[in-house]
C-alpha cells in the first residue's frame, strides 16, 4: 500500500473542480449540451448560505455549505453554478438541492433589499422587503455521483411525494440534475472527465482486466480515492499508466497486504483477549494506539477500554 495518505472524496473532488475547464464541461456537456459556459469567465462565489425560519421551537437558523460553486455570465446575465458531489446515494437529494437553491435565492433577496431605495417602497414592497420587478440570479445545481452502486434514489421532487398523477400536476415537479459517473454513458468533451467516467465504470463493472488504454495518473489517484482502493493511489502526477498494468499491480499489492493483515489479526485477537496491552500491540505493528483501535473496530474486534 502507498505510504502517502489519501484525502477524502470531498477534498479530492473539490481540488478536481478547481480546474475551470473541468467545472465548465460538467454543465456544457451534461446540462446545456452546448458550449454555454466559458471556463475563462468563471469566478468564485459564496459557498455558505444561511437563513432563519420560525418553527414551534422558535426562530431557528439554517446553514448550508455548497461543495463547489462559481458565478459567470450567460449572454449578459449572471448565473450561479453549483456542483454537489456525492459518494453515497442520498434518498432526500431532491429536497437537499432545493434547499441549497432556495437559501441562495433568500440570501440574494436580503442582499438586494438592503441596497434598494426603501424610502420609496409601497406597502406591498415594504412587506416583501424587496422592490417590485426585482430579478434574481438563476442557480443551476448538478449532483456529481461517484458511488459504486448505481443511483437508485429519487430523481425529482415528485419521486418523493405520495400523490397521484392527476393531483400531482398542481405541484411543480423539480428534477434532480444527476450525473451517475460510474454507471452512465456520458459525452464529456473534457479529457479528465472522460477518463474518470471510463475508469469508474470499468472498475465498477469489472470490464478493464485486459484494457490497454492509458489514463492520466492524476485520474488514477482520484479514482483510488473515490473507490476507496489505496492500492491504486500514489501514482506520480504528470504521467500516464496503462489500465491493465495498474489493475494487475493493484491485485499484487492486495495479495501482499492481505497476507500482512493476516498476521495483524493475531495481534488484534491478543489485544481483544487482554493477552497483550494496546501499547504492546501497537508497538509490534508499528502504529499508534489510536490506529490500532480503529483497525480492530474495522475488522470486528473489541478494543479494550480502560
């Protein structure tokens, strides 16, 4: 296993989407099906939204942080673009993205209301806390799902409602803009996104054993993080690796690590049965007591609490 510590999926994808070429192509290839977003025009945007709501318990504050967000112009108008990365299926994702978007609109309403000429407001505008005819910045949100299991969650608001078709027409249906990167056939134009889609799909459906394609090492490292496979991680940035070679290397590493872990299990058992102290057990394995505890719990052993 590589000695280099892998970051988590959220951190890795945040770094991945720092590349504006990648960020723009998510929207151009998937959502708009055209070169609507110019990568060079993307600008940072506020990632934190908060608002207050009245409940039976009083006034409560709602706060949400967007994963990856930019602002840009389409035509002559500003738009907000958000990418929410998911490594697990979220069965309330339509509601979650709706909340993100609504909090964004609420924040803009408050901001505009402060800057407008309130002394000229009508009573209706005063109650609204915003001028008649005010226009808000459109918010587009895409969910970037990279999990091993195909997405089986709801893809729209209506998917989550107990309502029949006839009466459902009176409730606007809000679709979830979802990209299932590890299972969908996607037509990205950006090379990094193409390679990530190809590699995740092939690893999840086990179809790459004899594939001789070359994939960027940066995408290999990202894929290792997203799949939770440390044996694929640690490739030198800037190079490229043949798919079947990387997978064969992963198998060999896994076999070696499996044999090593077999010896570790005996230590775990001795510590669990109080035949070794955690300090002695961790010393024999060359790890900290906290790491020993985490590994024992991972493999189903009871760590002796003092």
